[in-house]
C-alpha cells in the first residue's frame, strides 16, 4: 500500500539563495535544486524570493508577487518529471 498519498511530503523551511532553492522537509530530508530551473524565481529580486507562503500545510510553496507555485512532490519526483522552462518563461 502506498501511504504517500495519505502522508505527502511537507516543507517546513525554505531558503532561496542567489543560485539554489533549498527546501527542508518535516521528515528531515533536504532538497536542493538549481534556481535556474525556475525562471521566475531566478529573475526575481531577493526580496521577492523571500516572500513566500506554504500551501496545503506545506505540500507546496507559493510566491504571490511572482505567481509561482512549486510542489514538494514535484521536487521529489524530478527524475520522472524533469522541469523544463518554456519559451514564455524566459
């Protein structure tokens, strides 16, 4: 039985540096991915990157001023669903 649907991975802390998105999960795992994967975050000012909120009790992260949403599940499944920047995001 797959319990991940009942207990999805949840973020508890997020840090956005000049080059990386770092997400700490409540279960102790840490995800670090290149900021370049997220063109809107990459182009944003540091003050805009640091204004986010958790959605769904931490299953996602939302940047209101940037209209950017990132799911923790998506970050964990990057090998199966690689992120690709579209021409309109560049």
